[in-house]
């Protein structure tokens, strides 16, 4: 099922961006119709701002009225009754609140105090160059990827995943993942993430280095979801409802781990609200609520999930050296040197978090990308490590 989730991710990226242009002889040429399509998409993505914030890294965030954010362009959310002060019933975090041995340094993420006014939410401003760059991202591997095959040239995963047990269902999952900045080229990406899947729907959260999407090699918080015919990263299409005024979905993470120390980690928690069925995302040491995917946009995730995984993913076009994953080296058996996920957690059918059980490891190429499942280790909970240097 993890393989199917990655296949879906690649397929939807191709569908999402292939209409925006063509490359001839290495130069981009847009027809008038294609150019108009880009302009139309930009207007949908970029909403009127009540305040604009420019970060030190150059990102521009528009503070958009909560009710005018892209999520509510979704046809199933047109007549919503959501409010920016909506509060879910959060599971008891006795398991996930533990302070693991060797816990990392405090994480810096978000707009660092210069957040949006109450009643507005931060949306990263999208440019025409962003959309064209995304098209190039698809073009890089479009001719080599067949969504009907198991083998996906250039895409690699090293994960711990729940075993396929038909009767087992999940109301969410979580973990505390170390944050690195693996080396990648312009056409590559490398991520650390958690995936929650039900049927053909899935939610992915974590950090990524992806110059094809962002135009830089910085480590960023990211989300991805697929719900029926709708799919995208972050807020690039309607679906995810932001409630946090300070943490955009694609925030740059400025505190990066160094192999051997210091180590920085990020807590991630996704859970299904007991009352509404909405899937909530929380991040950081205080489990700040970022927002939620409304239950009504899903089919497979309208109810409980059937699968969860944690680990790394890396992609490179054929013919290139592979990108690093995690800390960028082979596993050493030391969480000060290896990328890790501690407090690997699932939320059971009774809405109680518990150490992930009945798990297995998967790596499609252990020569370059490794994974190790440590099981439960005291205060660190269930621990897994992953990473590798990639093909050189």
C-alpha cells in the first residue's frame, strides 16, 4: 500500500502540472492559451491580502481572510459552517508527550512572531515562475514514469509501515522526526514524512527539500493530500483549511540538524476528530494546530485509515547521482548520526494514541537507502531510523 501511495503521488503531480507548457530544445515556449491558463490559476491561488509578510528568505505570505482561503474554493466546501476558532476533540497525548532520551534542540518554524492578524491565515504567494518550475518538475521524469508499474525509476523509499491487517483501523498517527537538509540537485527531492492512507485517499506530512517546487534547497514543512479527484501539495489546490496565523504549510525550517549534533526534531501529529471526522494536523513541541482536511472531501478517509508509514523518500531522474536521504549517510545505529523518528505512534479505533505495533520495514534499494526498526525504547517510544547517501 505504501507503494501505491507513492505511485499516486507521482501520477497526480503529472496530471496537475502537465497542462502548463512545453519544452522545446531546452527552452520553454507557452502558447497564448497556456499562458491564460497560468494566469487563471494564479488568480485562484493568490487571494486579496489584508496584510503581507516578507520573510528574511524572500518568501511572501499574504494574510488572507479565513473565509476566503483557497480551501473554500472546493465545491464540497462552498456552504461550509467552519470557523477559525473551531476546536477539535484532541486525543490524550500521554504517549506522545514523553520527552525521549537524547531529545533534540527546540525547533524554529513558522513566521517567528510576525504572524497574521486574528481572522486571517498565511498563504504563500505563488508566481508564474512557480507554476512553470512545477511543470519542469513533472517533465523531468514524465517519460520514465508509468503509474501502472510497481517499479518507479528514480523514486526510492525507506520506511517503517503498519502491516496489512484487514480488521485494523487507525484514527491517526504521529512521530518526532529529526530535521536535516539533504543535498539535492535542481531536479531532485528528498523528504522525511508520515503517510496516512485509506482506500485511494492519503495524507502526507513532514519536511522536504524540493527545488523543483520551491526554487531553493531549503528544508520546509510540507503536506500533500489526495481526496478523490483532488490532489496537491500544501495550499496549491482547495482542501486544507488553515487555522494557524503563524505557521504556513510550506514554512522554512531554520534549525537544521548536523550529523553528530546538534540535533533538531519536529513533532508531527495527525488525527481524526471524534465528532466531525475532520483530519487535523498539529506540529511542534506544543502540538500547535495548523489546520485540517475536512472529512467531506474524502471517500477512503471519510472513515478510519487502514495504513500508516514513517520514513524517507527521495527522487532523482535516471542518469544522475541519487540524492541524499535523511542525514545523508549509511546508518550507524546512533540517533545522533542517523535521521530518526521517535515516538512512532498510531491512534487506535478508540481514539487513543499508542506505540505503533505490528510494523515492518521496507526499502526498495538497501544498497543506498537504509531503514531500521528499533521497536519501543523506553521514553523514546517506538523508534525507527532511515537514510543513505544515494547512488553515486
